[in-house]
C-alpha cells in the first residue's frame, strides 16, 4: 500500500519514519473536503497502514538515537570520573606538598630553637669558665703577691745584713771548731 504513494520518478531513498510521516501529511493535505464542512475524508486503512510502517521504522532510528545518547552519557560519566580522580590526586598532592612545607617549616623552627639553645648554653659555659679562671687567677695573684712581698722582704734583710753575717760567721766558725772538737780526736 505504501508503494503506491512513493514517487517512482524519484531516486530510491531509504524508507524512514520521517518520509512515511511526510507522506501521511501529504495525504491529509490533499484529501478532499466534505461538503459543507471543513473536515476532510481520508482512508482509515491507508493512514493506519502508513502510520504502522512509520512505527516499524521508528524503533531502529530510536534505538540508534538511544544508543548514541547512552554512549554520550557513558562518555561524559567516564570523563567526569576521570576528572574527579584527577582532582582527588591533585588535592592529595597539594596536601602532601603543604604537609611537606609545614614539616620543613617545623623542622627549621626546631633546628633554629636547638641552635639558639646551644648558643645560649655555650655563652653561659664560656662566662662560667671565664669566671672560674678569673677566680683562680685572682687567688694566684694574691699568693704571688704574698710571695713577692716575702721574697722582697727576704732580699731586703739579706742586703742589710751582710756585715753582721760576716762577724757572726767568724764567731760561729770558732764555735764550730770548738763545737765539733769531739769529732777531731
């Protein structure tokens, strides 16, 4: 039935739901009007047959369209998952970098604190050592001062007593001769 409405002079085209619907519209547009009415008279069997053919053509096209839509949705979903995974990786890497930066900052802070403490302790130890040495040197200075005074006093006595020591030596020498006379016999 549908063959009678296809134009034989036209090159053979694929029969699609769209072409069948266009034929149906042409039939309705060229249908004869009913007398005294705006309604038209069309063959029910003819239109039913054309619409049935259109329905039979629709599933292939709809199936293809649905398949394309599904493919598009799957493609978009896959790309969305990849983008989310990439963003998660980027976030994790950024967090690791921030943590590394924080760890480095903390390590530098701890190292600086240790250096400051070591410098303070070294300064304290140096001051304590200087104080200890100063105390010991002060003690030695006092001892040396006394020793110097004693040496000076002894030298002064020795310098003033040479005449008296000679007379005492002569007197002691005679005593010695007499004192040790028991050894001589």
